[in-house]
């Protein structure tokens, strides 16, 4: 790993692709970010998923729900300590901040139940164990893609015990799947890290809303080259300080640093 260059990640790529100015405001200038209850719902769902996986999927449902409660309260209280007036939080449709905090707590518990139910029905989808014996749960990987150090944290790497297939899976608590670029990045980083492992050439999202995975995205042999080119282009633009604004009402209204944007305001 080249310690002289700042590592890049999919979250950086995603934010820059949406709006380079938002990237600058959030990551370079480090402006205040607007709070949103859905963020802490997502964090708590991931924590519950990780807790259950690390128990060997033997923890009772009440313990998994308790982990969701613990993390949701911790994250929400931290945000409230920074911004106690929830009028300044994002709304979720008609639901204002304080109402949405309670609402998201309930939605999160529903999604925990869906998570447990999915894997109960699909016991063949097990956590993959890496060659060094590490269970692939919240697996943090660092690789060089071309000249760029890239970091990826994989929620889960699944191995189907019936077919032998191995692939990365990202857990989503929102209404929509993530960008295919996120799956491409995870699959490429996994492949580069473990060149002697035969992966399935696919990746998917597990959706808390539906309680099941998305149709897998499949990749060919050009995957690593494609992802490398993506990150080399991103790195070059950031280093060149190319941060144009890309204002669009729907996008800017949901931008957590828009209050400090010199173009939108």
C-alpha cells in the first residue's frame, strides 16, 4: 500500500460523482452535515447484522434486536447532542425529524426480523471464511488499483454451500439499491486481495425493505481494469482540485452540506 497517497473509497467516488462541490464541502472543507434518522437506522441494522453473523448466527432474535436498539440509541443521541433541534434535521417525506426518529426505530426492527427470516430460509448462504481464517464480516480490504490505494469495507461475503459460489453482498436499509459501482468496487477489491480464490463474478445488495437480495450484478474479466480506471480518474480530478457544482433541485435538497453551498444558496 502506497502510504504517500490518500486512500480512495467507493463513498468518495459516489459523492464526487453526484457533485464534486459537495465532495469538497464535506471532505476538504469539512463543513457541518445535516442529520437524518435514516442514517442511524442503517448503521444500527449493519451492527445487528454483524452481531448476529459473529455469533455464528446462533444469537437469539431478542439479542439481535437489543444490539439494534443499543447502536440506534447511541448514534441518534450523539447526533442529538450535536444538533438538538430536530427542525434542522432532514425530513423523510411528511415525517419531521423527531417523528422520524421514532418511526425509523420501528422500521429498523422490522428489517432485523426480515434479515433473520431470510437466512433462516436460506441456510445455504453462509459467511465465507477467507484463506487466513478470517470470517468475511465487515471485512476491511486495502489494495492498490493502478497507482491508487483503494479501501473497501464489505458487509458480507457469502458462500453458497450447495453451489460453492462466493460473492460480496452489501446490506441496504433504504428504499433503493446502491449504485452498481459499489458492487463493482467490492468485487474487484476482493478479487485483487485473494487472487487464488475463484469468486463467482457477481455481487448483490440485500434489501431491508423487501427482505431479500437484489438480482445479482455479473461482471466479466475486465472488472478490475474498469474499476482501476474509475479510481485513477477520480484521484486525478481530486488532486487537480476539480470541484464544479452540479446543482439539481432533487439532489441538492437531499445534500447534507447544501446549507454551505455557494451555488445552491
